[in-house]
C-alpha cells in the first residue's frame, strides 16, 4: 500500500502542476515543467513496477499463477513493459544536460 500511495501522490502532483500550467504556453514549455513531467513518467513507471512486485510477493504463488483469482500475471506483464515503452534509460540520459541548468528546488524546513 505504501508504494501505491506514493505512486498516486506522484501522479496527483504532476496533474496539479499540469493544471497550474495549462493555458500558459510559456509555463508548459519551460525547462522546469518539461523536466518535472518527464521525470514523473520515469518515476511512475518504476513505482508501478515496484508496487506490482510487492503485491506479487504478498500473494505468493497464487499471484503468479494464471488460473487463480489472485493472479497478477497480466498486471506483472503490463507493468514490466512500462520502463521499456517509456525507454527510461534514454529519457534519463537525455535529461542530464537540461537538469544541470535547472535550479535546485526549495525544500520546506521545519
């Protein structure tokens, strides 16, 4: 449940940022926004994989089997394809130089 909630939080944050920038071409084309959206896709694909694998461990063999009501075989196959379809390695490699040009985000302190 923890990784699922983290994933949902990540998606909610990305959606809020998109809604905030919607209708503002300058904001949508900004390096900060483009980097945030791209990194959100990569992180979501990795969190989704971790979430399904944790669920599979919780279900045990029943989750691995195709003939079980607890089967996660389809979910596992689908989620394992996401880093490939998104091509996480290529995306992360292409974000190196632009990320170095973006300011460090401010953090909330105490």
